[in-house]
């Protein structure tokens, strides 16, 4: 595994995008644990994309513009639906754990699942992996799938490290300014919905 790939992965993970924006907003509004569960979900989705690249599925998907566009719109609709739910619940309850609790509106499992779905319904991740990984694969490698999984695992670890750091920063802001006391308000629900809809538009039309 080259240092160049690790450095490139770090820079790419730090670039502004829907995933890191969602981690930041969730950590600021709901705290570190919620954002960390989202981060785990987003990174779990990366392993699915890695497998798709390793076994050629991603190449087939990228060859179908209509399928890619359909995935984009499906991802946008899912985020729109999450936004509507945020408005109806008034933003939901702020305190979560990765294990979840029966009395909470959104458990850690909900945030984890949302992260996975957000990642899988973003076809730009497939295109990114197809364009990024080949440049770091050894020439003449027989077991390309093995090398691809190695790159995917490294990229996932680097990404999780970045997202965790962002979640920790947002969690500190959440505690410092006691933002969680506003998280169940109707206004906060609209703010949360706005973030979902903004990310949805980003995925659909960027």
C-alpha cells in the first residue's frame, strides 16, 4: 500500500461533500454518538462499492447512464423523505447511543442505516472508485480483486478517521453551546429537513 494512496485518500475524505456535511450537521445538532453511527454506516457502504468495483459490477452500472440517473433520483427522494420526517417529528430527540433505546425517536441503528443508504444511493461513489482505484493498482496484477479490496479497506479506514474527527469537533460544539436543548423544536426540524433536502439536491443535480 503506497503512501501516495493514503495521502490522496486523506485529501479526498477532507473535501466538502454530502457525506462529510451530513456527519458535521448531525454531530453539531445531536452529538458525537449519532454522527459516529452515521460515519460507520457511510463507511460500511464503501465496502459494498469496493466489492462492486472488484467484481466488475460497477463497470456495468457506469455503462448505463439511465441506471445511474435513476440511482441519483432515488437517493434524492430518500433524502427528501427523511426531511419530511424531520419536520413531522420536530427534529427528533437528540440523545442517542449506538445501541439505541426504545424511548428515542432515532436510535443509533437508525443513523447507521441512514449512512449506509445515503452512501449506496450516491452513484458518484461508484464513478469515483472506478476512476480513482485503477491508478494505484499494480501493473500486471493477476488477483486484481485482492488489491482492490486492499485499497478499499485503506480508503475506508482513512475516511472513518476523518469523519470521526469531524464528529468529535461537532460533538464538542454541541456540548459547548448546549445545542441539544433545541433539537426537539419545530424550527430545528425544519433546519434538519433543509440539510436533508440540500444534500438531496446536491446528489441529484451536481
